[in-house]
């Protein structure tokens, strides 16, 4: 899901599709990923896999999180950098952290304003990790190129929310976990647990 959003944002897939359906043709100028810098905020189970795919696209991968070590980053093909360098250097900044007291609002106005004007923010983790009003401001003022978001502070997203209308935002309705194979596991595990519990009551 993360890479679907990265690619769709970089190549303006949603805007181009809408323009084509309206009778138009090539409408925007997309960005390539080869040679660009992928910044990974949180190099855990998901972040490390996202990093490996970045390498396959020929990207330089940098990473930071509060407990990340240089050795751990290196095992994923990434280079450990400071928090400041992560935001300053990334062309694509993707978030892969668990929401907690120490990660809530971790990506604030200072971090967003430090990003390149050509950079894109991707969030498939949890909405409150990013200061939403600060993100809306940098997007409205076009201080960054765009954002691709699957998670929000309030879900479902209010009908009048700016993320529904800003043309430099690609939004999806928290569908990162909504996949047939994953639901098959969820429901299968639930049935197994009920069956196990019933067996213990007999």
C-alpha cells in the first residue's frame, strides 16, 4: 500500500486518470524515483521492507527513529541519519511508526518546513503522528510537492476536510489493511479462537 501511494503520488496517477476520464490527455509532469532519496521514519517490520523496495528502484535510503542503530539500518540497506537530516534530505518521506505518547505529533511544523519543496510525505501508519494543521498549511502554501495519506486524525474523514479538496493530496480511506488475504487470516484466527474456547468449556 505504501508503494502504491508513493508511485501514484510521484506520477500523479489520480489526477491523470480524472483528466483522462474528463476527455483530456497528458496533464501533469511526473517525477521518477531512481537516484532520489527515500527517507524512512521507523525501520521496523514494515519500514524495513519499504526500504528494501526503495533500493530496487535505485533510491538512496536513509532512516531515523528513536531507537534505530547504524547496524540495524545497514541490514536493511539504509543509512542512519539524524532526525533533522531525514526531513531535510528526503525526496520521499514515509512514516512507519506505532502511535504512542512519544510519536504523537512527532512530525510537526518544523519538520515539515525543513522538507524540500519537491518532497512528498507518505503516511500509512497513523494520522496523529503528523501535526495535521501544520501539514495542511505546508500543502496549501505548496512548501512541499504533495502528500499521500491513508490515515487521518478523524476517521472517517469529515466531508469538508481540506484533504478531500487539495490537489496536491492523494487520499485513501484507511485501506492499507483492507485486503482479502489479510481478512482471511483475521477471520480464520477468530474462528480458531472461538473453537478453542468452546473445546475448553466442554
